[in-house]
C-alpha cells in the first residue's frame, strides 16, 4: 500500500475487539517508532513503555479512572498501549519528536489493519500524580509525553473519513 493511501485509511479507533496483537506486529510498530525523525538525532532522550499484559493494563486503567475521575476506559479497551517518555525540557522539540514517533506507529498499525488512538490527556494526569508515575518507575528527569492505544477494530472495513484539509496559502 502506498504511503498516502495508508494515511487516508488511518483513523482514530475507540472500539476494539479482545483479540491480542501478535508479537510480530508489535515489533513492526516498535520498529516504526525507532525510525521516527528525532530532532538532533537525540534518540537517547526518549523511552517507550509497552503495556500489553491484561493485568497491568487493568491495574493502570483502574488507577487512571480513580485519579482522573474518568467515566470511560482510558485506553478504550485496547490490548496494547505504548507510552512515550521524554526528558523534561522547556523546548518544544520534544513535543514535535513525540508526534513523529506517534504518527509512525499509527501509520504502520493502520497498514497492519490494527486500530489506534492517540492519548494525550492521560500524560498530564500521570505526570501530576506520584502513584501513577511510580507505576512506570520513571527516572526523575523523564516525564510521560503521550501514549497510543492499539487493538483490532471492533468494526471492520470502516468507510474512509473525508478530512476537511488545512487552509493553504502559496507565497
């Protein structure tokens, strides 16, 4: 499948089946993350935390529901969640780098017919709560930047979403 076709196919999925993601597919998603463009090639400033064991997913989910007073499952019941942690800095670059990591993972997942959904808000909840931070055993100078939940879509063959596009001005 060509890159642009995969980009058009990709959409946020919030309803997943219970089917687990294979080790092979997980490794391809991680390989996509490892090949994301990172400013100044500072790959050593990021860490990925893979959560795909049901008990640990349930434990963190319960903690997040309690701490953030959520009414829905924080991972939309995905069977895999990958958290991106980065060194704390005032630079905006780590947010850009995180976006590149996320996009690479989501595009490869889409090509593999695996659904995904970008999770931003829970990173703030985790970073502001000692108990949640301790779940990850984060080093002092790291923070959770973002996360993506993955799973096999409950609905198959979803229609392509027509995106409105971005206003463009030629100079």
